[in-house]
């Protein structure tokens, strides 16, 4: 009888241990998935903001371009500005589309890693393009904004035009690099690390 009691006690302890391990696994999974989702909110919010700003700039610059379309320099300036804004709008839209496909709580860890990696690769591709066309974007945007907002003709003051362009680029590039480093590179690295920890844990449990 005592042996049966001991067996029942051990069976009860074993059941409790299994439940505890399962609960710990679920808690760890949720914790890492929550942290991964939280890390990826920064890129999502930034891209949402970029999408809205790019759309607004397209509307404003289109109106200025139409207003001064009789002057070829402003027609070209406005057209190029709209083109670069449209590229930025499409880039942000595509990145948001990739981000919204990531379902943190209904995907396997492997699928999550694939989706995050897909976003990372696309982001790196767009990052190179954005850093390349930024000077051209600034050069084209300053004259049409100056004309539309203040009626100022930058093409009549090339020295001032060049000076302001250089100043804007000196300010813009550090900001862009900071954004890429802190809102993307760092967040993606942290997310991949959280998912890697979860993947290793699940492999050890299987």
C-alpha cells in the first residue's frame, strides 16, 4: 500500500512538473514574442509617418508645380521632387505591407524569422537607394518649396541655393543614419536575437 502511495505521489509530482514546464515554455514564448513585437513597432511607426508625410508633400508640391508650370526650371524642380516623394511613398508602403504580414502569435518561430529577415533585406535594399537619391531630392525640392512657400527664386541666387543645399544635407544625413541605426538596425538585431533564443529553447524542449 505504501508503495502504491509513493507511486501516486511521484505521478502527481511528475504531472505538476510537466504542467509547470509547459507553463514556463508558454510564458517564455509570449515574453519573447511580446519583446519582438515591441521592437518592431519603431519601424512600423516611422514608416507610417513617412507614408503620410510623403503623401502630403506630393500634394503640396504638385500644387506648386502646377502653379509655376510655365517656368521650365520650376516644372522640372517640381516634377523631380514629386518623383522622389513618390518613390519614398512606395518604399514606405511596401515596408509597411511586409511588417503587417508578421503575425507574432500565430506563426512558427521559423516563419517569424523568415518574415523578419525578408523585411530586413528589403529595408537594406531601400536604405542604399534612399541614401543615394537624397542629395538629388534636396536639390530639386528646395527651389520649388522656396517659390511656393515664400515666392523666393533660388535660381537667381545660386550661392545661397548651394549653401542651403549643403546645410540641409549636413543636417539630413546624420539624422538618416541615426534613424537607420536606432529604429532599424538595432531593433532588427534585437528582434532576431529574441526569436533565436526562442528557437533554441523549443529545439531543446523537443
